[in-house]
C-alpha cells in the first residue's frame, strides 16, 4: 500500500501525571474513513487533537503526508491549514457572519482573493444545505445548521484530511441526521476522515475501520461489521454491551 | 449672567476644543497601548508577559499628576522637548492604557477557548488569531467598561492645566482670576463637561446595544 497520509508512531502524551496516550500507533491512508470509539476519558479527543497539534505530544512522531509535524510557528500554522477539524461544540466565530466564517481561513491563511473565496464559500454552504443562511450570525442558526457550517469552514481550506470530534453529540436528536448525511456524502466522495463518534449507523455505512480506545490505549482495530458483531477483545465487547442497550 | 457667557463664549469654545482633542488623542493612544499590552500578557512568551504586567503595575500605581511631571521634566532632562499638549496626550494615554490593558485582558479571558482553538485549527498564527478572532470579540464584551474609561480619561484631561495646556479647566480658572466670577466660571466648565459626557455615555450604550455578541 502507498504511504499513509497520517502516520502516528509510538505516541505518548501526559497531562501532568495522567498518561493520556500510551504507545499509540495509527496510520490513516488516503480516502480512508476511520471511526474512533471508546469510553469517556479514554483519550479519543486527545488522539485526534494531536494530529494537528492542538495538543502537543511528549514522545513519538506524527507525519502528515510524509512531513513531520513542526513545532509552533509558521510551519505549524501551514500544516494545520491542511487538516480540517470539526468540534463537538461547533465553535463558529461568533462575531462573523456565516459567509465570513467560511471565507476567513482561505483569505487570511491561504491568501485567496476575496471574491473567489466568497464564491467557493457559497458553493460549499450550498453543498451542506445552508446556502440561504450566508448573511446570518452563528447564534441565529440551529445547532445542526451551525455544525454543517463548521464542516464547510473546514472544507474551505481544501484539507488533506478531516477530523471530527463527536460532531453530533451536542445536537438535538432531530438534527443528528442532517449532519451525518453531510459526513456520509464526504466519505462517499473520497474525503479522508478520522471521526470520533458513537453513531453506529455512520460507522457501519461509512467507516473502513473502527479504532477502539480504552484508558489511553488503542485496544482494537477492526472492520466495522466484525467490530460490532464480534469484537476481538473482551474490553471492546464489554463496552459495546453497555452502549447498545437502547 | 448671560452676558458673562456671551462675552466669553469664544474662550469656552477654545478650551473645550483643546479638551476634546486631548481626550480623543490620549484615548486613541490608550487603546493602542491597551491592545499591545493585553496581547503581550496573554502571549506564550515569558518576557513579554512580565513586561506587560510590569507596565500595568507601574502606571496603575502612580498618581496621574506624577506621571505628568515625569513626562514633562523627565523627558525634558533626557533631551526630548515636546509642547505641553503632546506631553499631556502621551502621559494620559500611557496612564489610561494601563487600565485599558486590564479591561481588554478581562475581555480576552471571556472569549471561550473554543473560539481560539477553531482559529488555530484553520491555521491562524498567534497575531492573526488575536487580531481577527479574539480581540474583536473581547472588545465587544467590554464596551461598557471601555465607555467608563473613556469618561474617566476625558475628565482626567483637566490635570493637563498643570503643565500649561489651555484646556477647558484652565480657561475656567483663568476666568476666575480675571473676572472674579468664580461660580459662573466653574458652572460654565462643569456644564460643558457634563453635557458632553452625557452624550458620550449614551453613545456607548448605543454601541453596546448594537455590537454586543449574541450567544
Ligand atoms: N487539558 C487537559 N488537562 C488535563 N487533563 C486532560 C485534559 N484534556 C483531557 N484530559 C484528561 O485526559 C483523559 C483523556 O481525555 P479525552 O478528552 O481525550 O477523552 P475522550 O475519550 O475524548 O472522552 P469523552 O468521550 O468524554 O470526550 C481524561 O482522563 C481527561 O480527563
Ligand atoms: Mg472527547
């Protein structure tokens, strides 16, 4: 197989005393969709936040498209621009309109011409189904709409990979599907994605691989069908029996 | 009584113009200083943080009048000689700037960490992050305290008469000496300060209503 888009080798991370990531190794290939699940506090967010160095690591190496993650500074900012990130709490820029939220990165970071950035932003907003909201402010949109804008904002940077940290868990149930649908479309279109989510439906229809974490370790990597029906490890089966009760 | 004001209208107007110019100039300077010092304080660079907190401690803990004298005589001894007006504008701007830095810093702390994180995630560097995401939001949450600073700064311009600036307070004191109309002289200046600042307060409330961020 070709070189992986993301290569994480021997990652160790501590928050003070707490060993949050223990000897983590993970590769993500181009076009692949990897779903990360695990109990609360197992290190899922920490793991994906290390990929664009929102969290620094103490040991190990992370390569993105063959390039080592730089320390702080210009190089890091450039690399972050190549990695899209969608947060649980949307984090749209509260003082900017929807359109400005999406054009800000391309104009300020990629130095794209403003008119071109706006045109692309409108296309992206159309694609995620919020084209008619372009001139509103984030607080005027529903959670599901805000999250779709957040996805458009990340896509506007034309990233090599998209990271999602529980993108639907802050949403009212009736809005979950509209966001998942956008993510499914992306997956189908070949976008490389790492998604922390407990949405089994999404994992089963879109994921190439499920990564199960517990206590800072990657305990199991499996294809979705095997994972949900017949996980290899006891810890994964135990975890699944707890979440699949309803 | 009316005659006193019609006779001296031009002097009141001149004094008011000096006061307004001094207030605006020093306030603008205080905003620049406040933004720079607050940015240093939240920067990840240790020496910048220490410089910023040193600045704030120094200028908050000196009486304004001492700062004026320091600016006038201190700079004079160092060979920089400015007029009273420029010296007053700089001294007052540096003084109010210390308070401005604290107000802006509290605003920065009120911006949720997710906002900065989202900015970093799209590749904004520290300066771009502060100037396009954090400070614009911070300023919106502190419009009211900035309004208070504007008003305090405006009134503090009166101290400038001690270094020969011919502001509104200077004019009223001069009229007392020349006409012996103590009450009328003082009342004229007081009325002008009050009316201007009532409008300013009203303006800041309007700004707040317009720009406060909906969450
Ligand atoms: N900034 C931080 N400082 C200190 N400890 C932290 C920090 N962030 C996370 N932790 C700790 O690291 C561990 C892993 O946290 P993380 O947020 O990665 O878990 P998670 O799997 O995403 O959990 P959840 O499902 O609740 O989101 C937890 O024990 C958490 O308390
Ligand atoms: Mg998490």
